[in-house]
């Protein structure tokens, strides 16, 4: 066996490469070694992102409202109302009777709404009881409703003023500390207006203010409150010239979020269980997914998921496909919209990259250079299409997308050539373990798809996948006294990158074929059992979920994006893969860990959190710059719960197979409002681990 390499590698440029040829391939033999190839060392600058873990982030894309627990928008950090990545309002400071109310409580009412409660004491005797309760409801669509409620036993005359301001900065500039100074406002209609070369924004007030001072950005009112009386002011923030919208908290200029229309692509599924956390996790996960929905400007009927808020409120192809795949139990419409959107971005032409779906680089930790998410997205495309068909995607929609899937598979065969493995596209790039898992799954499910529609190429893809499977079990396995482990990567000279990380979960995620049969994996039975043991051990299972790098590995950092944090997406894949392979103890431990973490995060799972060991009475440690909500984390919440029922549909054959987790780690669980074969589907798993279908499409048969 070639010697493992040290757990570090030089970095590579963080740019989109344009490879014109294929890197050399290692042979199938374990002892093969090629001339060393070294990736160039490039010094890359970093931007220190402001912390977001304590912020209240209201999301209904393209709108965001980011606040601190105090409720006042001061212009510091990320605070403000955003629309399509631009900060329309950065300051909104309320004063009542010349003073700022005392903030006492703040919480998220819904993914797009936050409520702030403050009090004010006006008594001359200085008693302890507040005289005025101040409530602020803040919405992602740009609405703020301020309500004053008197608790005094006498009439109150209250001067109220709101100081407004903005820099109209892009979110990226705000994050990098380059937002710039506030712009000079002008009085506009019943509020204020700001303009610059790249945009403008307007704030209107209802009722109109009694006075407006442009030089200070100040709106003023005089309110009289009888005992127990209330008065309200509603502010609406919008780009100048925006049309009217609708929805909760919406008004003039509000843009309707995708999920607020009548045609959300996600079924409103519900869960009931002996464990009360189950219902909250599924409900919140679906709400977060709806908040992250965007429309493709080229075809507004097609929707997809943005990667996450606040940093990545845009299309990230690999994450969008991964999230759409995990939410197939909620219907196939999101997958179809995502696939159509990405098919329009696919490269075409007679050159080596034809068929590729472009994507950015992604950091891979200290052990490996950044990975290229375009490869991952291209390999996920035929997988998502094939599995969406199993869940009930219509034949016309599948056939419409089939040419794009064929182009992805042709790109795969071109990139591999006569070799065995798929390498990174840059010169000297490694053969990553997870890339081979993606490619192997794409070949098998892609071949299944091609055969179903009488297209050629399926035989060749299966032959290549079989060749890779045989070679991989030798080339990528490191024997040691602990029973061995899969290598994270193999270099062109034959050396192995030995670190144990969560990239190995993709070896368990083999994909679904017909009749509820999982596709074969790259590991044999003994190797799969050993990987399950490693994932269930204390080096990888933090007690809150699966670490992205084992604690004993060089470079471990509990906060590292890919070098020690718990990434919810990968933990979800691990739970599903382990359960499908029969390792229910390990799957149950990871599931319970994430469920406990979700409870501390209000069931709104972030994309990642620290991989610190769980202790008695402890809590998971937030990552200060994690997206929350995040598409893959919310989708993983759906995957984690539907895994318990083991739903394996085959809509073309009109069958569904159930392989529930027999240990029933959460007790009895019922899932209603799912979608299989285009119709509602409900299933219940008893405390004994027995599954029963309670609702299904007409003619759908239970598979063996």
C-alpha cells in the first residue's frame, strides 16, 4: 500500500478553473505510483465576517431583516432591512418621551417575523412599574409595526420619534466592513428617501408624521393614550419605484415571497411522535425552506432554494440540488424547478467542459485544496432526476430534463476518459473519496434512467462503475490496527490522504434504484461495517452530530468549516446511510444528537455548529458565522425524520417499500402530508418499529 501523506496540502487558487485536458489516472493496483504533482501555493486574503449567531434574522427572500436582541437598528454590524442583497435601511432608532425604551424580550415569531418588547417608566415618583409597553413587529418584507400600549392610570401625552438612516450598501460590503457613511435623506411623501448611484430606498409611515426633519432623518408624532389605550405606527421600507405586494406584514412596495403564493413547491407535511421535538423540527424545517425559496428570473414558475441567510441568499448549485433531493418526500416540484433552473446554466459546446454545471470553489479544510462544487452539481443532477422520478416526477417533466442529464453523464465519461477515477480539474488535483462516491452513484442511477427511456450508454456506465468499485476497495482503503479506514483522497503519485472526516458519509449514500433497492456502494460489507464503527465512535460522534473531522486528526478545529464542526447536512446523510445499511445503533446516536441540538437552536438548525464534545447539562456551541436558516440543514431535518420510516418509492412501478428503523429511537412517529406518486402519503411507525401506510395514491402497492 502506498504510504499515507502528511495531513496537509498546499492551497490552490480560489477561482473557476478551465481545464482543457484530463489529469493522469492511477491504475487499479494498490501499489501504483505516479510522479508527484504539486498544486501551486497561492496566498489568499481572508475577510473576517461579523458574527451572526446572536442575531435575529427574518427571512422571506429576497427580503431580510437582521436585528440584535435590543430591537433598535443602530447601523452597526449587519443590522438593517435588506432587499436582494442591498441594505435599504440601516438605522431605525425609536425614542418615546425623549428616551429609548428598555428592551426586555425578543424572539422569532416565524422565519420572516421577529417581535421585540420594551418598556418605559414615566412616573414622577420613580416607581418600579412601567407606564408604557412598546412592541415592535419586524418583517423580512420591509415592514415594521410599532405599538405603544399604556399601562398608566392617567392619560399620557407621548412625543414619539424615529431616527432613520441608510448607506444603501451591498451585503458583501457590510460584511467586509466597507459599508460607507450614511447618505443624506430627503423628505418624501410621508417619510424619507435616500439615493445613490447604485440604488435608492424609501420609508413611508402610516399615520404620516406630524413633522419630518431631513437633516437628521427624523420622523415625529404626538400621541395621546388614555389608560389602557394603544397607538401604532407602521413603517414600510422598499426600493423607490417598487410595486405593491401582499402577504403578512406586507404593504406598498413589498415583494411577495415565493412561499406566500398559493403554489409553494413544498407539501405542508406534519409529524406526531412520542417525542414532542419531532413535530417542531419538521414544522420549522419546512418553514425555513419556504423562507429560502427564490424564483428563476428566466422562468419565474421555477423555484429553487438559496443556500442560506445571511451570507448566501443566492443559488449555489450543489447545495440547491442536495437540498432538493432531501426534500423529495415533500413532493417533486422543488426538484423539478431546481433541475430546470440549473439546466439553463449548463455549459454546451464541443469542448471538454461541455455538460458541466458551473459552480464555485469550496474550502475543504487544511488537509486538501478547495473542491470544485461544479463537479458535485454535475454529478448530482442525474441522481436528483432519477430519484425524483422514483418519488413521482411526471414522465413529461422527466423526459424534458433527460437531455441535460445525458450531457452531465457524457461530461463524466469525457472527464474520466480511459481512467478509473474522476480527479479534480486543476493540474495535480487529487482523486477525492467523496468525488468518487458522487461519480459512482451518478453512473448507476444515470444508467438506470437511460435504460428507462431507451437511451444508449447505460451499459458502459455500469461497466465503468463496476471497474471503479473493484479498484476503489483496494486503492482507497488504508489498513491499520484499528480495522482500517477509507482515505480522504488519493494523489496522482499513489499516496493516500489518511484523515478521517465526514466526506466518508457519501460512501454510505448510494442512491435509490427500482423496487426500493439501494444502489451498490463503493465499499464492501466489511469496510462498510468498519466505517459505521468509526462514525459511531467518540472521535467522530460529538454527541451533537457527526464531526467534519475526527478529533485525533491533525488540523482538527471544532469550529472549522470542514475540519471539525458538525455539519447538519452530512450528519443527516450519515443517519440515512447508516440506517439503510443496517447500523441502527450508530444512526440512532447521531439522530438523537442532532435532535437535542435542534431543540437548543429553537429547532431552526444552522448549517453547522462547533464539534465540541457533549457534556452533562451542556449545550452545542454556535458557530459565529454559520448560515441560519440554511437550505441543506433545513432539508436535513426532513431527511432525518423520514429516514425513520424508510420510505423507498418506485412511482413508475406503482410501488412503495418501507424499511423503518426497527429500534424506533423516537418512539412512535406518524408522518402525514408527504407526497409519493403525486398524491398525499401518510405513514406511521410503531414503538416496535413496524411501519403502516395510512394514506397513499390510488393503485400504489406496498413493495416486498
